C-alpha cells in the first residue's frame, strides 16, 4: 500500500529522528510512504499571523501537488504541519472565491478533497489492528502522553479526539503494553516557536510539563510533534535550571515507542539523536 507523505521542514532537519522512525515503522506493516514531489514549507508557525493569503497558498500548493501525484490520502506527522494543511483545506472548501484566488496565486487547480492524516490517525487506521501480531517487546513503562496545542485543535476542523482531555495517544501506548498516567498538562503549551525568541518563557512553560510528568512517575513523555519534542528535549538545560534540579525523563515520539515494541532497533528509530538519553527504555 502506498500513501503520500509530507515531511515538512522539521522532519528534514531538527526532527530527523521523527522522520526516521515513521519511515522505519511503515514497512513493518506493509506500507510505503512516498514523499510528495516538490513539497514546500506549510507556513508554520508564522505565516498565518503575517499574511492570510500566504498562509493558505503554502499548504494549498502541497495539497495540489499531492492530488496531482494521485494520492487519495497523505500522512503528515508534524502536528503543526497537519494543523496548517487541515485549516487551509477547511477554509478553501467553504469559500469558492478564496479557493480560486489561491489557485491563481499557486498557478494550479485542485479538487481539495484529499484526506489528511496526522500520525495518530495514520497509526489508528493502518497499524493498530496489526500491532498485536508484530509485538516482540512490550513497552512496559509508565508514560505521560503529551498532545500539545495543535494535534487535536481546532476541533471544528480536525474533528479528532477530545480537545481538553484527549485519549488517542494513551490508547495506543496502552495497546503496546504501557501504563499511562492521568495528569493535567497533556494539552498545555510548551512555548512553541518562542524557543529562540523567548527561551526563558519556553523554559518556564516546558518546566511545568516536564516536572509534573516526572513527579507522577513517568519514565518517558510521549509526543507527536517535533516542536514539542524540541522544546522538551533540547531545552532541558534551561528547564533544569528553572526547576532547580536535573530531570532525566526522556521525550520520545509515538512512532519510536511503537517501533521499539515491534523490534525495530533504536538506531533505526533515531533514538541516539536525542539530547536527553533514552537508555532507560
């Protein structure tokens, strides 16, 4: 089975390990992920705050290219990219004049009916029902599933999971043998793209997330967003300084956790690339 794949900027750069883990996991379940030809940046996280037309044209071009390539569905692992593509599709489908304007700006016409799947939806649809027969090492750890701001928002567009108390990541982790904690920071903001401009704010916001997960006994924090991973993993020195102690709880992607459970090597999953070591897993 072939599905379209939109890596976005992060998965080709700072979140290389996310890309590696998704691409390593898919073949185990008979899925070939094919990159969209000539894809471009989706505009996250600033385009929609600067220019509305640009914020729609950037993801629209990628959707048009995917449609031209013959894909009915595309997998978009980055939560921010998924949000921008889904929002653009929604906005253009409800305003035909706006869609024609965007089509003119990108010099392409398209139906705009391609199915966009985030990584959890992709796993739910194509992998979950086959996991049991593939598991070789149950992921028997206590984890905190962190959804962040964008994976399930805005609900009227995404229509996926519950906004304030989502459970989809928890259910997947429980499916591979993990115990998930009940905690209050699963959808709190990590500071997002303020990582460089206001590292102090990111340290404060991310500290609340990391500390609460660690205090509740989490052996790992599970994420599905490269920006969240970057803030919770790369900014750990600033977080440790803010909290006044070293917290060694690692942050891993849902695809890495499932990959470990089905016997993919840590190296193929990119676990060696993390700033906070994941040796305990």
